[in-house]
C-alpha cells in the first residue's frame, strides 16, 4: 500500500492533480479538495458513514469528479505524540480504501483540528450548535488538507 510520508506524496501524483483531504469521524467523513496547484483547500461535503463499500464509492466519485489523484487523511495523534485507537482506525480505513483502488495516501497530524474549527465558528462567526454540526467535519478536512499543503510548500 503506498502510504507515503507526506513529503513524498507529490512525487507519486501527476502534475496539477488535486488532492482530497479527509477528516474521519466515528459517524461522518469530512471531505475537502485542493486546487490543481495544491495551494488552497476547499470544503466539499460531509458524508455520513455507512457500509465501507458505499463510503469508498462515494469518495471515489468525488475524486473522479474533481480529477483528484491522492488522499491526505487526518491522523488524530494524542497530545503526547502516541497513537491511540482512532489512529489505528484511520490507518485501517486507508488500508481498506487501497484494496479498492491503488492510489497514494498520506497522513497528516490533525491534533485538535475539530476543536480549532469549533472555536473559530463560535468565537469569530457566532455559528449555532446545529449549524456547526453541519459544517465542522468538512471544515476540519479543510484544516487538515491546508496544513498538509502548507507543509509541502515549506511554509
């Protein structure tokens, strides 16, 4: 399975191919996509998890529709740098996804991404709890993907 160090991801991709970013929750998958130059991440949607095959097909449909060639998955590392059960679950998701399609996948440390997005939505935009629930996962995917893109550009 080509799970790559993030820094090696661009070499595994065609030029000007967008990257999909995923925030994997217990019940949802937040999805974001980069532009073709891999500079800016934008929210796409939040998928509600069901059968893995259905989830994978929904992701592939999004990827195909945007000509995306790789995936960055958020890895919820513990504050002390260790990996817990959520990391194991995200790594298993990547392995299972790869069984359906040979594509480059990298992980990005997403510590506190959801908390940061919630704080921003509350403090800066005064978004209601209901509305936050509708957007937080795809915005967390943006946070993950944008962080990875900035790391790739050396920022």
